[in-house]
C-alpha cells in the first residue's frame, strides 16, 4: 500500500471505497470490519467456523464485496492468507478462539518471517466473561483468557482484543493500519456477542483512513547518496544484488531504475526470486554462495564493490555462513537504512527514495556484465534417454520451464523444489513464491490456494514433495470448491529428501500414498479436477499437453515418480554445508 494514499475497495489498495447501501448489518461492528477488509483490498477471507466466530462470519458473508472461503483446517487458512497477501499485498483469515488461533499460529509466524501483512481475526469469548472467574470451553481450563493473545504477541506486530463497542473502531483501525505500515501480521479478537450490535460509532459509512507518508530525512538521504556514489564510482567492477526486503519496501521499480542507469549486472538472492526481473539484459542469476547459478557466484564474489538491496543473511541463504563476500566492499540498503562498508550508516533513509536518487548519481559501468558474458557457458541439456527410462527430476523441470509465461506463477515447496525451481528462468510478469526464511513444510498447499484465489489472471504451477504434501493435503478440496485451475506437480520420491541431505535417518522415510488416487477421492465427482501418474518423459509430455489443453480449466494434479536419490546437485552441496553449520561443536567455555 502506497504511503499517504487512501484505501479503497479493489485489488489495488490505493483509493477510496464506494459506499455500500442497505443491508441488515448496517451500523454494526461486523459490517464495519467487513468494510475495512474490502477497503484495504481483501476480497477473499479464509476461514474455519467455530462457535465463537459464527455470528461474525454471518456479517462477513453479508458484505457483497467479500467472499468467505471455508478451509479444511486453520493452519491451511493461515497459509492461504499468506499466499493471498503475496499477490494482493494483504490477506486475512478468521478462526475461533484458542483451538483455532493456536492451530493458525504456525502459519502466522511464517507470514511474520516473510514480512507479509496478514489480518488474523479470532472470534473471542463473550464480552461478559472477561474479568470473571469463569472457565470456558476451547481453553486450557484456566479462567485466564490471555493465553492465545500472549502466544500471538511474539509473532504479530499489533494485537487488538475487542470486547467493548466504544473503542472497537479505533482498535480495528489501529491494528489494520499497523499491519500495512509494518508489512507484518496482526491479531484481532472480536467478542462473539458484539458483531451484530448497532453502535453510534458505526452509524455512518466508515471514513477511509490515511497511512502517514514515510518521508526520508532529506539531509540523510543526500549524504547517503553522495557517500554511496563516491564509493561505487571508484569501483572497477561493481554488482547489484536484490534481496527479499525489496517486497517490504515496495522498491522493485526503483531497483530496476538503478539497474538501468548503472549498467551493473544484477543478481538475486534466493529468497528474492520473483522480485527482480529475470528478463532484464543485465540479469546474471541467483547469488547463493556455493550453490549459485552458473558463473553468477564468481562474478559477485570477485567484484570490488557490491550493493545488496534488502538482504537477509541467514544460515540457509548464506549456505551455512559460507558466502565469500566482505563487508568492507558492500553497500547494504535496508528498507529504512543504508550502510557503506563498515560505516558510515544513514538511518531514516527509505529504500525507494535512495535507489531512485542514487540512479542519477552513478557513472555507468558495465565491466562486470562484460566479464560475465565473456565467461558464461549455457547450462547443458539433460541427457537423452529412451522412452521407457524412468523420469529424472532435471527432465521434469526442463518441461516445467517450457510451460512458463507471463500468465503463470510458480509456487515452490520447501525441499528440493527450492533448488530446482530456483534454476527456472522466469519470463516477464511470471510470478514466483516460496517460503525460505521460515521453511515450513506443507506451506505450499495453502499458499497455492490463496495465491490462485488472488491472482485469477495467472495459472499457478506448484511443485510439491510427497513429504510436504502429507502435512496439508486436505485443502486440495478447497481448491476444487473454488473452481481453481492450478497445476500441481507432486514429486513422489518416498520421503523428506531435503532432510536426507542434511542428516539421514529412518525418520525421513514416509508411508507411500496413492497421491493421485487420494485427490480423485477428494474430488469425488464434484467440480473440475484431473489427475495423472507419470513415470517416463513421454508420459510427462502427454500429461502436460492435457493439463494445458483439454483440461486447462480444471485443477490438474500430476503425480511424478522419481528415485529417492534423484536430487539437484545444489541440494547435495547445500545440505552438506548446512549440516556442517548445524553440527558445529560447542565453543570452549
């Protein structure tokens, strides 16, 4: 959401909402919350009913511009709100008190880690029960109702417990605006007896609120730009690396502006894939230390200056802390701070302002791009095999690459799909999402549901491992109910492959399911769904042809059989380095 702009009812949350006339719930808390969700761009709310939220759900259903989507469990509802927020800029889920809220906790924590504004709404106890010594159902048997709130305090940026109508509007507005400003989830609890009661504070159409504009410290901005330009203009072969906080700062356009003006090669950190345009003529690939795409790591690590825009350096993105770059050569641009080498550091300088101003001050330098083109050798093609040979994963992803366009989006599940999908070259406007910071297996099923619901103009292609799918499989049901037409590649290789490569053991082997048979059973003849089993390249080509042709309006589930040891070379390297980092002995005391 652009700072300083009014919030509106549409996919793009930057202008005023049209008034809604009539409706039995006019002037009530339930209607007020529904209108606020519509105004910020939420058209779909993911929910699981429970006795504490049922009246609230009635009022959300009564809002004509809001679509309530019932999910199979609260975890998936939270994951769906996460996926929805990745496309629309904000998402929402509604669950019931404690049993629902604590089930959604893991998904909301993931949204926090990925800087996604998700509004988690909980139907709470009757307002009369607060301050009494009563014990309620759905609790842990104590007369203290704050357990759920205390759990959410550590994984949300604001919390509102609405058990009084007098200040309900203020609590709701503060929570929602905080989510949008900080790009983090918030928690809102609504007492179950309040949604339908009229109150004078809701007597008129909600007045759209403004988010105060974030304006850089002008002197700090000028000093940061001058110092950075001086630092970079002295460099021989500088490079530009995009990081995941580009999304938080809404700085993708400014990043491209800087790339165009500077002539520097642009690389992307793995967790920022999809935020940097890969069709750009200066794009050189993913910088991921030892598992970088071909020739990208060499160019970045041999540079004498690098600009990291919105990075997060954790043990996964640094491949067990093995990145070979030095802080003295780096300019680190965070959403509200710029640091050059070991110093100086400039605060209250916002990323978009800084990148646009810096673009006007840099001398054009394409030396590193020319070096990359000089050493680059195109990756080899998978070996040609006979028609009856078992399908290999690299062949599968060669065909997925051919499916991509500006009308598609890729969802990559935690696991080897991270590494195989990372090597896909994204066409212009092709979406791409994965959850690298939190890395919760099973995330992609709910996220595919939410993203596809938000981005109806795109066909989502999800790559999910069998172990991950077993965690959250139920909401395939919701995808079918919603008439979604995603293509899901279920990679059946008999276990938790990513864990095998970090540390193997019998716990990484799972019970094999008839995955396509399970989806057929969930489909049960109601809705549009098509499944296939694929064991060879010929069968794969035939399945893709059907999914993109005769069954293009259906949810397509393609179960791909692969050998348990058929992994990307990047996972093998990454797994050994992360294992080494995990197993470091204690420092001497």
